C-alpha cells in the first residue's frame, strides 16, 4: 500500500481516487519513482534464464513480472507446466497466482496513471510496447494470474462527450501504441522479429512468442464486452476493428500448425538465421483455437449485421428505380438455366464496341451470324489438293486482319 500511495495508486484498482497525493514535492517523488520503476526499454544485460535476478533487472518492474510469470517465484518452473494439459488452470498454485497478480496489477495501474498525470506520451508508448512484448507473450498467461488482474485493460467507460459513447478499452490503446512504435516491421510481416526475446528458448517453451501473444490477446479479448460481441450496445466498433486487424496480423505470422485439425503439429520456426523444429504445445494451440468457437463467432457476426448500426431498413425503404430494375433482372435470371444466361451474355458481348470498331472482328461476327452475304472463295497460295493435306491459311488470315476479302465456307466448317 505504501508503494501504491507513493505512485498515486489507490489501494483498489480504481485510479479515480488516487489524486489525493499531489502537489509540491509529491509530484517530484512520483516522477522520480516512475523513472526508476518503469524503464522505457528492456535491461540490456538480460539473456538466459540464469540471469533472471533482481540485480540484473535493477529496479525495473516489467521484466521481474515476466520472470515471475515464466519461471515462478523459485525461478525453476518451466514456462509451460508439464501437467497443464491435465490440470488446466490448476497447474499454477494459488500463491503463485496471487504474487503474479499483485505485480501485474501494479504495472498496469502505473502505466494507466501516466495518462492521468500528464506523463510523456513517448515514454508511455515505450512502456505499452514493452508490456506487449514481455508480458503478453508469456504462455498460458491467463492461467497464471487472476482474471481481476487484467480487468483494467478491458474497461470502456462512458466518455464525457455529448451522447455518452463508450471509450475504447486500454488494451486496444496498448495495441495502437505498439503498432505505431513498430510500424515498419508490422507492415512488412516481420512482427516476430520484434517479439523475439533472448531469455526463453523454443526447447523449453514449445510455443513462439507470436503464438503466445495471439493466445493471450484472444483469451483476454473474449472477456471484454467492447470486443467480444456479447452486448451490441457496448461494442466499440472502431476499437474492435483495430483489435481484430492486429489478430489477423499475428495469425499470418503464427506457425501454420496453430489451426491444424491434427492432434499435434510440428513446425519449423525461424530464429534469426537458423530454423528449429518444434512440436507446438497442445494447450497453447487449444487456447488460440478459442477464436473459432461457434458461440464467439456467432456473437460477433450478430453484432456485425446489427440492423440499427448498418441501417438496413433505411436502405431497403429508399430503393430507386434502378434498384428495382436490378431486382427484377435477378428474379428473371433465377428462373433461367445457366446455359441460357451464358448465351445471353455472349450475345451482349458480341454487340459491344470492340465488335463494331474492328474490321477483323466485324468480319468474324458476320461469318458467325451467317449474315455476311455471298462469300467469294480465295485461292490459297499453296494447293490444298490431296487427301490429308492441310491448307495454308496464312494469306487468308492476313486479308481478314486487314478487313479485305472473304473466306471459303469450307474453311469455317473445317
């Protein structure tokens, strides 16, 4: 509680009541504490799992949180517990969840306080980027903390503007800042380069960082009413569009076996200049597949076709004569066979400008329609007498291309 008071964070997660610690030297204490506890970039001396200690991380809060989530308080737990497939959420003890949840809430609330007290926006963007790269890439993240820990990331309170529209949840703001900070790599399909961390290997964690991030965002986003489509009145369409566009980017970069129908999948994952074969973790793949669940997809599509949002009735009631003509044409086509429709389209195509402007096309069109008048045979340059011999039609083709002469009916019938 003392640390949260110094950092202007209330004992609860409601930051609105934390403004009582302000003024004078208290502002300097807050700024100094913030600069010590929240570094804009990851400590440079972080490497292998053995280097996860307090000295190497200085006083930075984000990386110790990652270390606690990956390896537990004893630094000996595997990133993906071996019995996670059987025990599910119970693969992590309640004590470990409580420790990780306290630190998780502290980091999230501290980043949120920067927006309330006018902190540097670039510094805040750097912290949001670090949070996505270092915290949300932890495998099985939602099993290692309590759901109340990431509650603040999902809030979308009513704005102060007229009409009381809902604001975008902070989670989408994190994504927006991450994309802006890494625009080139994200747009060029190299997001895995940004997410690659040196402290965990694929042999100890059979799930690349891009897959873990995709899984964490899917699991956390499903609990957000502004994104999951369970309540059309609370869905934030602009924020949801940015959220799902980012999921699409991650899906393109994730291993192909992520959404495979097989029980297990082996994928080659590129790490720098080398490639490593790994068997993807079943539990991580299962969490990622939650985005394809029937109820989730159905709820999203129900919101997407919301009549009030897309004004279906208004569009139907304002049909013009042109719209009604199209409807009538569609009804007529529906009663015709495919061959009949194709024949009509072919006749329309023959009456277009190309067939009227080109001499060669007009000649061919007249021959096909049988209205070319009397045809004058053209003697070929090489005799076509004899059984089995083919006629040389090169001179005929040249004359037709120039719009001169005619063609023997025997040629068109051949």
